[in-house]
């Protein structure tokens, strides 16, 4: 490893404080040479800090799983992060801009997992067999890096820009073809983008299978009860005070208001 344990703790503390004090920072690779593996160790430390403050980990997210997002961020590899309990906002709820740095909104498809999933060879079919519900979702990302400018190790260390999320009512996956879930992304009643489930790696279940195999490499499983955000279907949109965002889909709706 290029950086030692002390540096890992220091960087995690720095990123954690930036989140809590809603401060921007330069990307960490401006100062340190960090491998992707080390970036996930920093993310683990960030997770430990939140758990030690009494927060629970309630799920995971995958990022950069659509061409639109890869193009927008200039990073072409899927990334994995965790979801803490305080990230979750009730459907139709409000988010105060004062709590965040420069939030952006993404339309997503969420999975609610009913049976533990374990790698190393998890397939999309395994994912469907262990999924209780598929639901429309909104992710609020809020990179701690200035202007959302980062490279792969920096964004992974920063828990993949995770900040808040909203999950709508779900549908059991049995009767669904996930590739054909139609999704309309609206801001203030105007359509920003239409897309379908296939925008996420051909099928969002592929994205969840990748997460399970990634967790296996880190000696973890995807536990039952987890919420998984499978990745944005289209570009993230900057949120301003007063904006309302809605994800309308063939399986239900999710909405949030920025105040
Ligand atoms: C990284 C997080 C991307 C997604 O769904 O693709 C992400 C970022 O764009 O800041 O959450
Ligand atoms: Mg996302």
C-alpha cells in the first residue's frame, strides 16, 4: 500500500467532516497517490465512523452504471458505496438545501432485498430470486469535491458522492421485465428525460449482481432487508431552492421537494 493506516484514517476524517460541515474540498488524489483498493479502505473507514456515531447501514448503491452518467462524469467504471440510515428521506418529503453542499438529483431504480445474497458468482437471476420489491427512487448526490471534479479513487473514497435518497412504493419483480420499466424524470412538472431500465447496464439486476460480487471481494454479503440503488438512468441535475423532482415510472412514483 502506498498510504499507511494513519493517512487512511486522516483522509476518512477529512471527508466525513466536509460532509458534516458542508464544505467543499480538493480531490484527495491532488495530494496523495491512492489506488482503487486503498480508496475502498478509506470508504470502509468512513462507514466505521458513521457506525460509531450510532448510524446504521441500510443498503448500498452502485454508480456510473449508465452511459449518460459515465459521459457526464468522465469515469467509465461502475463504483460501489454504502447507504446510511440518515440518508433516507420519506417519499414526497423535503430536503433542506442548507444541509448540503451542491446537491444533484438522479432518477434510479431501487431493489429491496429479501434474502441474503453472496458472491463470488452472483447472477442477475440470483438477484431477482432474492428481491422482494423493485421501486422507483431518487438519489441526491453531493460530492464533497469542488465542482464535482474527481477521478475514480477520489469518488470511491468519498462514498461515491452519496448523500440522500427517496424510495417510492415497490412492486414484486416476478411480473416485471426490468429492462422495460419506463421512467420519466421531471423537474417542477416539466419532463427532463425519459429512459428505461435497460439504461442501467442493459438490466439493473446486472448492476446489483456486480455489487454482490464486489462485496464478496471485500468479505461482505448483501444482507436481507438491504435497499440497493442500482445507478442513475440519466444525467444528474443540479437542485435549487424551491425545485420539485419526480420520478414517474410504470411501477410507481418517487418525489422530493428542495427547500
Ligand atoms: C458519482 C455517483 C454516481 C450514479 O448513480 O451514477 C451515481 C457522481 O456522479 O458524483 O450515484
Ligand atoms: Mg446514483
